C-alpha cells in the first residue's frame, strides 16, 4: 500500500519545514520532498514517474504538523496495569536481591489500556523496564505501542540492564533488615556481581567450562559492552557512583531520572552522558526529589549531553509525554530541542537512531499528523501511522 502525505509543516532535520510530499510504502518512508527542494528518495524506491494520484491513500496535511512518532525511553507500561495497580504488579521481583535474568518482556501485557492511550497521544515506541527495588533488577525491552501480542510488537527483547542506586534498594532491603541497607552496600553488591560475571566470562572461554548460570549469562552482554546499563539514579551522589562503577568495568551507561543532573551538569557534559530525565510533573514526595527542576533537561543539553524526556509511566500517565516536553519549553528550553527529546534523542539512547526518531528515507514509517502544534497541551494527533499502517 502506498500512502502520500501532502503539504503541511514537517519536522525534518531538526526544524519545521514546508512539505510537498512524504511517501510511505511497505512500512518505510521512501520519499520526502520539501517545497522548493530536491526530493530525497530511497535507493530501491520505485520509479518516480508515478504520480501521487496513483497512491492508495492521499492525505492533505495543509495547516497541520507532521512529526515522527514519539518515543518514551523509560516506562513500566503494562508491568503494573492501568486500573489494576499493585494487586497484579510485575514491576519488581523482590524475592531476589540480584535478578539480571528476569525480563520485562515476559510480563508485557499488550491489552493494557495505556498502550492505546500512548498511540492516541502520538507515542509509537516505548522502552519498558523492571522497577528499582533491586540493585540489579532485570532486562528492559523495546516495543511498538500497537499489536495484539508482544512478540509482534517487539523491537528488542533485551535492551539494557536495570540497576538501581540510592533510596529504593536500601529502603526495600533495609526495612527487611537485610543487606544492602546503605548506599555503600548497594554499590558493593553491584561490583560483586560484575566481578563474578568477569570471572564467568573467562571460565566460559576454557575447555573445562560446563554448566551455564542464568544470572551470570544475563550479565555477560553488559560486561562485553553489547548492551547498556540503565542506572536508576536521582541524587547527584548516586549519579556519580553509577558513573564510577561504569568506568571501573567499562560499561555503556544511561542515567535514568537524573533528577539532580543540573547540579553536576558540567561533569555530565565532560562524560558525554546519556540521560533520560523525568518524571518532572510530580511532587517532591521523597528526599531524592527535593531538587527536582524543569530546567534539568536544558542544563544537560547545554553541556552537550544526549537527553530524552520520560513520563516514567505510570508515575506520570504515558499520554502526558508531549506536555512534559512543553513544560520544559515553558521554563526556557527551545521547542526544537524539546521535540528532539521525545523523538530522535530517545531513539539514539536506545540504539535505534538509524531506524526511529526521525522522518527520513528508509526509516520506519511511524508518522503522526497533528491538528496543531504538538507541544500545545490542547493538541491531539489526527492520524497516526505505525510501520506504515494507520492505527488512529
């Protein structure tokens, strides 16, 4: 099926420009033509002798805004289902201190109402993570927000290993009078298991190696640099501890939350940090959030960090992602960088920068047509396409 979008304002190469036409075929963007510009076409695109009139579907987007599907790079969507809550929560496997072997992928419920709310809000891709009760909490996954079963919606079954620093693990285990009950203990147990994984990798390369161990197998992609550590860290000292451990073990690191990142923005800039910031539209209900600021995203971007904005759903509703970006604009961030923080930046953080997050030839046709500016809280998507199929 061939769909052609004509006219309107397209967010292309970091800014809004006048669109002549965008062509979607076989789930991909095959041509983009701006007003008064030469068309960009896929190398394997069909002959350009065909006119738009021969398309199966022509959409007049005059007066509207055309953007890539939004991406939330840190959620717990469906692990704690909307309207059900803790009674059926699969967010934290708390009967194990170190659980790298558990996978969010095995608990995703595509019938959660919030997937539909996500796509209706223009969000076409989400990263789903285990919770932050355990120092090492499990594997994240990346899925599109449409589909009957997760196997069909999935982009990556294992897309980062959750580790948690600060208040949550020390509270969960301290209340049980178990180790670790301090930040020192949390850092120590993480180091212990990373060292075990290093030793396991050495043994695995020998002829004498026999029995596999599921926890250590799950840690190998992190040790080998094949997947990132997703470090839950709010306070500046916890952010620094996560970085210190990452340096010791040569880990690829993404900071999740990074609430006090603006307090150490220069340092994070020197580290070329990747950070998924949020949730911001919440009260300062615990000590770690006392310095929560709407300026964090801008401060980190100004220092050269790669920054995305998150709802941390269900902490904030998934469909408030564009509002969270708009609030940052209200507090000084320019709108172009705010849009990048929910499109191309999260795509890059998730390792999908050659497939998602931009409207480019050859990219997945995750395309959203907005009635008005997407950072206007009153705006709603008029049409949403995922892999070239209209879903809204």
